């Protein structure tokens, strides 16, 4: 999973 | 936020400002691929659609606004203000060869089949390959001016530093973003040849020339 907790990087 | 990411972001900002500085002070877009800049503009706009829907931090929002506005300004300078100096005849890479595959891949590989997530994935994939017209142009003309070389180096360093950031986040936070990591590795690898030339020539005070 992962990656889908809101995109906090630019 | 990891130190690698901060260094990566600063390198990214430096790259964008270097390019604007070069075009503005020389009043010329010679040697710069308008197509690459047009695609970066698409990258920022499609990625930062969440600017008004999800707030992360003042830092994040400020950087997003900076990237979009600097990118729009760059495209404006190349295609309008200094259009006469733009080497369109050397900027021959076909944009659809990368835009269409990036869109198809985004439709297949995304974190949710929603407009925002597909747009985000498209932006990540397009960013990975958006530099190709510029690298193609350097190869075709056989050289790059020093500021253009510094720009490319700063831009290539940005994603390389993000890779270190992702390794750090994976170990210490268990955070793992397969789409960004895969695209980021491809993006960094594309700069491989250029990094080599940069270290062996530009750092030694010579102009970057691509030998046959």
C-alpha cells in the first residue's frame, strides 16, 4: 500500500 | 521533512531561478528547449491542483505557487517576450511521444481512479521524462552554455536528493510511494550522461560539449 495518505511532497 | 528533501527542494528552486536569471539577463532563450519548459509547466499545474483543496503547510503552498508562477513566467519569456531568440528549429523532440504514454500510464497506475489522482500520477510520470527535449537539444547542437549546464545540474540533483529522502522516509517512517519512487529513479537515470559530462568538463572550467 502506501503513497495515498495525501501527497505531502512537492 | 528530511534534510535531503529540503536540499532537493532548494536545488529545484535554484534550478528554476537560474534559468529565469539566464533568460532575463541575456535577453535570450537560445539553447533552451521551450518544449521541456512547456511540459514542466503542465507538470506543475496538473500536480498542484490540490493547492486549494488540501492544505499541508505554508512551506508546501508557497513552493507550489512559486513553481507554477516561475514556470509560467519561463514559458512566457521563451514563447513571447524573447521568442526571436528561441532555437525552435533545434527543439525538435515530439512532445506527444512522452505526454501520451505518461497519460496512458497514469490511467493504469494510480492510487485511486479519480480525476485528482490520475492528474497527480500523470504529472509524476511526465516530470520524469520532461527533460528529454532539452537533453536532445544539447546533444543535437553539441554543446550547452555554462548557466544552462548549471541549471541542468541543479535540476538533476533535485530528484537524486529526493531518492535519498525516500530511502530515509522508508527506514524511519515506513513511508513508501511506489509511483514517485519509480518515476524519480527513471528521472535521475536520464541525467546520468549529463552528470558525467558536467563533472568532467564544466567543473574543470570548460564548456559542456558533447563529443561524437
